[in-house]
């Protein structure tokens, strides 16, 4: 489940390059990039762990298929619905709410294609969204290109309070408290979902092991938030352990999220069946 960005998103203007500074070429030296152009520079993409077991990287042209898989996997997830099933959207039909659910996952998936790592197995039977160590999707360019900025208009006032004022800060603070100095060193499993028809076939294991093999070699922790009480036993099989439980509290009943960390397994030593 997803800490998508750490700060509230504000609407992004289209003119990211300040025309005034673009008209001042005399102040530019070789290797001297004006601040307004620096916005366009992307961090180098993270190293993709070696592919195996039919795992492949999802490309930008496939973001809708990957998002559709996650939308199906998280169709009844309490946290995914937390921003949509709100009192000020009671008048919406289920079709409208589903469309928004899919739309949110399309933005999140696209942002991870741009700045993280999106993997799949089978014919989009399972999909994982990872944020590699030291990466995030907080920058305006990613928020703009992924469509994330539209959430400012698509979520209701209560949906925005839940998303921007409660969910994102809580996840951000919890990750910081849990990992401390290791926050920028860990792999973050933001979403993993297998379509109901594909479950129990080992898809999630393949997607998780694809990254944990590298994390082990590099001595890195992996981190996730589990939004479903039946999942921690599954993640324990991959070597994750529960650290704490946090609660979303604006919905009339508390919605728990289990915070789980997988410590790196020293080479030559196996843990959690891996
Ligand atoms: C959690 C989820 C991704 C697992 O996907 P999956 O492809 O069915 O998982 P796998 O087939 O790889 O099984 C993983 C392991 O969990 C075990 N397992 C599966 N269901 C289990 C259950 N109900 N209880 C205990 N263990 C279970 C499997 O035996 C397997 O262990 P093994 O490889 O040691 O035999 C999938 O159930 C899902 O998409 N759930 C809904 C979305 C969701 O909640 N995502 C996570 C939110 S953070």
C-alpha cells in the first residue's frame, strides 16, 4: 500500500520552464543549468535487478494493463476505498467510484514506471510497484507527467483530507520512525497485487524474490504496509516481520495497516523459504 509522495500535491502549472529565465542566455555558462531547466532533469533510473522466473518490467505503454490488475486485486481493499467511499461522495454511483479507483491506480502505476520499478508475471496476473532505495516520486515533473496532480480535482474534500492530511503524512512518518537512517537505503514495496483468478500460483513470490535477491546481496532492508489482515502470514513467508500497526481514523471505524520489514539475509543463509 502506498505512500505515493511525502508532501501534499498542489496543482502544477504547465509552464515549468520559466520563460523569463529562458530569455537570459548570457547568464548561462557551460555546465551551468538554470534552476528552471533543472526541473526537467530526471534522476538516473534505478538498477533493475536481474530478471528471472518470468518476471518482466512493465513499460509506459502498458501502464493501464498493470493498473487494471492492481485495481482488481485491490477492488475491495479498505485502504484503497478509504479515499473514495466518503460521506461527500454518497451520491456517486458504484460505476463512478470504480472509475476513480482505477484512475488513481493508473496515476500511481505510471509514476512508478517513471521513477520506480513496476514488474509483472503472467499476462498481467500479478503486478508489483517498487520504489528503489533513495528514490521517490515527490518531484513536480513526476506528479505532472503521471497525472497525480488531478487528484486535487478528482477527490472530494473529505477524500483529499483523508489522502493528503492523514494518509500520506502518517505513512511518511511511520516509514521514517520504523527505518530511521535506513529509510533511504531500503527497497519499498508500495503495491503488490495478484488478480483473484491468479492467486496461490506463486506469482507474488516471484515478484518479491526478484527484488529481495538483490536486496540480500546488497544488504538492504525491504519495507511494506499491508492493508489486509490476511496478508501478514503471506509476507512472513517471504521473510517480512511485523514491526507495528498504524490506524486510519477518519472513516468512522479504524482501518489498520501492518508495517512489515524484511531484513537482508546474509549470503548463503536462507530465511522465510527464500
Ligand atoms: C497477497 C497477494 C499479493 C498474494 O499473491 P499470490 O500470487 O496469491 O501469492 P503466492 O501464490 O506467491 O503465495 C505466496 C505464499 O503465501 C502462501 N499463502 C497464500 N495464501 C495464504 C494464506 N491465506 N495464508 C497463509 N499463507 C498463504 C503461499 O502458500 C505462498 O507460500 P509458499 O511460496 O511458501 O508456498 C494476493 O493475495 C493479493 O493480491 N491480495 C489482494 C491485494 C493485497 O492485499 N495486496 C497486498 C496489500 S499490501
